[in-house]
C-alpha cells in the first residue's frame, strides 16, 4: 500500500468551515427570541411570577417576527450562497437588495397594527382579567421594535457569507447587554412596568442593527444595494427556499396557541405557564439545535452551487455529528437538574414545579432527535428540495405533535403533551426513512442515500480528490497522481506533465502565501474529467490569495503559461472564509 494513501480527501476543511458558522448561527437564531427570554427572567424577578403568563401569551408574536425574519435570513442566505458558488456577486447583491426592500415593507405593515390595536391583539392571544392591561402594554412596546427585530435576524446571515463572520456575535452581545441594562432602568428607575421592558427590548434590537451595519464600511464587504431585476421571480424563489425555516416558527406559533387552549381547558392554568417554560427552553436551548441546522444553509448552499458532492456529504456528516453530540450532553444536564430553569423563571408551588420538571425531562429526551431532524430539514432546504423540507418541518413541528397531544392528553393529562413532543420528532425520522426507501427502492444505507442529490452534482467516477496540510511530499504525490490521471484521458504526454507541474506550483504557492504559520490549515484539490473536459478545483481556508494573478512570463515556466492560456475558464472567488480557484481545460 502506498504510504501516501492517507492524503485522499478528508473532511477537515469542510468541518472547520461548518464549525466557524455554528456559533454565529446559534446567536442569529436567538436574535428574535433572546429579548423575550431576557424579559422572562427579569420580569419574573422584578415584577412577579404572574408575568410568566403574560410572556406565554405574547410569545407567539416573537415567533411570528422570527418566522418572517427567517424567511429572508434563510431563504435569502441560501440563494445568495448559491450565487456565490457560481461566482456571481451581482446576483448576490440583487438578492440582498430584495431582502432589505421587503423587510422594510413587512416591518411597517407589522408595526402599525401593534401600535393601533394592542389591546385587541392581547385579547385575541388569550389575555383576560388582570393580565390584560400588562399584556396590552407589553405588546405596544414590543411592536415598536418589529422592524429592527426583522432586520437583525436577516442581516446576520448575510454578514456570515460576506466576510464578517464574527460581527453578528458582537451585535448579539451588544443587544443582550443593552436589553438587560435597559430592562432594569425601565422597571426600577422609571417604573414603566411591562411597557418599559418591551421598549428596552425594541431599543436593544436597534443597537444590534447599528452594529451589524458597520460591516458595510469594511473593505471585505461586497454586498451592495442595487436596483434589483426580476423581483417577482427572485422573491418567490426566496420565499420557497426560506419557507421551511419560517414554517418552523409559524407552526410553533400555531402549536403553542392550540396547546394553550387545550391545557387551560383540560388541565390547569399552571400547565400553560409550564408550557411557556418549555417553549422558552426550546427558544434558548433549542436555538443551539436550530443554529447548527441553519449553519448548513450558507455552507451547503455554496457547495451545491459548485456541484461538490463530497463537500455536501461532509457538511451533512459534520452537522449530524455535532448536533446529536451537543444536544445529548445538554439533555443529560437537563435530566440531572430538571428544576433549574423553572426555578430561575420564578415557578413556585410543589405541584407546578413537579409538572415543569416532567416537561423539561421530556424536552431533554427530544433534543438529540430534533438535532437529527433539523440537520436534514436544512440540508434539503440548501440543496433545493424545499417541498421535502417543508413536509418534514410540518410533520415535526405541528402535525405529529398536535395529533399525539390530542390522543394522550386525556389519559395522561399534561404528561401526555410533554411526551407528544418526543413522538413528533421520532415519527418524523421514521417518515423520512420511508420517503427515502420509496425514492431509492430501498431503506437508506449510506449518506449518499440520505442526501438524495439530483444529477446536477458531480459524480464520483472520473474524479480524484485529495486533502493536504501543506506537506511538500504530499503536494509532490498529488502532482504525480494527477499526471497518471491525465494520461488516461490525454494523448499528449507533455500536456499531462505541464498540468501536473502547474498543480504542484499552485499548491506550493497557496501554502506559501495563504497559510499562516502556527495554524493547522487545509487545502483540498479535486480533479474531475467530465464531457471531455478536465476541471481542477483548489479550495483552502487560508488568507485571501488569488494565485492566477501571480502568474507572469517573468516568474513562471512556459508549461504553466501554456496551461493558463489554453484553459477554457479560470475563476477565483473568496466566500464563506474559503479561497476557491477553478481551472477548466
């Protein structure tokens, strides 16, 4: 066996790229709900435990804001990532411009009803008696921040793919700190109660948007506001692509309203407060799951635009591995300390606390299953299977859970509802396996079966793939392998030799100019023979570096110059933190 066999392509580069998006994606997913969570904690401590009922009533509004923001955040980001994969920055800016235009329209249309009819909205959501005035006040202040809330959610995704992956983290930290400080000032100093808390949340989102907009002053920004063309077509494509992520929030809203009615009618008002705690746990801890899922969108979206089957497989593997592992660890901690969050949110009374503990344990059991479902839902969304993604989302978030709740609430009371969430996740996984089995005429046996990619992605035949961390011996071996590969398809031995030498020089220069000393970085090289053309793709996670601009008649031998001049196409792009150079001969 050749001693260099271990340099055939690994998943290190893709895994590192995916992981770089996870933290920001988690915080971006939290953007539309973190304000409500902070308000839950502070209101419970400063105003009283009765505010938990108000937060439960108002929580569907936060989910609606999140749903609308996520249509453009996930749909727009996935579409923009596809454009990046094709190297089309003009199309990406057009998608961004449509996003901003319709966010502003939606923000205005949402804000006005909340400012004009706050009491009617509170009644419609179930506020009654002594809860109605506080719910009305909170809704009025919360709707004042509708536009910045939508903008915060959507901007996070675009910043990630346009060269500012850490700026969303700064924006969310600023937003959270401001929300806590302003909440305390509004309640303790100005005594504005629930309205003051909502106003503090709205102002904190304004601060987050201001921080995010500093990206457009940086040299790395390639996003521009342009006059978009084909708005109806692009908007519909964006809505279809983003529908599964938005549907998850919409379905959660519908599910919360229905379960609130069921619990208050058939169990007790305390069960509604417990459901709110379970929902807050899902909004916060579940955001880890959703964030890991939505991190798939820009990464898999770009690889899908390039047609890179191997990178897509590595992305899905990384998402499943990380999601299930992280959620399992969190689940164990919740099972060990089920009363921690309910106590933090001000739950009192032995019976209610016991009910909340049961809800938290069932929530913990569902977390690894949810991680698996979210990975598939977002992967299918990124690879242009929105219908399948939407079907899975509707089954997981709404249909299976509500159906199980209706069946189990009578014999098991509230415990049946908490168990229904677990069954919703499990039944969705089983349904996906059945769908794949029908499509492939066999149950899934590999990641290729699970991905269900269409013919637009490259096939594994007539393809060589390698990964290297920059070793000189490995680069020489890769060059030799390409020479043998090319001789199979080329009659001209000199051209094969020139091509292998060109690859060796490009790899060496990438390591020299792009890699940073002291850091473990990776270079992936792919050779593809298809339709009488040879395509060579170089991808690395180093500093920005376009090798082809460095090739001149002064510093390059004649063979490499001939390769450059005879190439059908040469393209370089910098996207999602990666250098990508492609030559087609």
